[in-house]
C-alpha cells in the first residue's frame, strides 16, 4: 500500500522562515554594532596617526630660518603649515568626527620661533561618536563619544 501524505498541513507552514528571519535579523544587526564601531575606531586612529606622523616629519625637516621665522613669539608659518597638512589628511574622516584638534609643539612647548628645538611633537586629538548604533555603543564608549589621541615625537633634523 502506498502511504498518502497530507499536503494541506505542509502548506500551513509557508512563510514561517520569513517570520523567523524577520525576528532574528534585527538581533544579528545589533550584534554587528560593536564590531563595526570598533573597525571605525581603528580606521580613524590610523588616519590620525598617519596625519600626525606626516606633520611631525614636515616640521622636523624645516630649516632653522623657517623655525625661527616669527614676530613677537607668534607661531611660525611652518607650524601653521604643519597643522594645515594634518587637517588636510583628516578631511578623509572629518564627516564622522565630532571634532579634531591638531597641535604642534617644539621641545614640549608651543612653537614660538624663539629657539631651535631638539624635538618636534605633533598630536592629533579626535572625538568619535556612533550616530547609527549609538543606543548600543554609548554605554560602552560614553555618551559624548570616544576621544582618541595620536601623538608623534621626532628629533629636529636641523640641529
């Protein structure tokens, strides 16, 4: 004898996979929130570190005349140009930043052109906030975002 299968019971389950996927998919997306934000943090830090490195390298190769070219202890043009280099490289990630602040220091003090430094330091501070999954990542990284600091110190080559 042949066994008969009731096809009516089989049709009653159509769409159950779609319902399960609709329930599970938002949960899986929430699990991806933290790894995606961490990837963005690493990307932004690497861009900031490269920008700080390029700014410090530019400052370390400036001539003595460029370093001491200031009037009344104001910031030399070469330090302003180093900040412009850093800001130009940060433009790649600027739409995702809350803020970015580069600083150029000579021997640990602001470059004022009064002396020739032995070391040049460029620091870049950036603040990142997760706009997409903030409700998931804010308890982990803070309500006002995550502050990253890329700091590069090199010897001044003009000594």
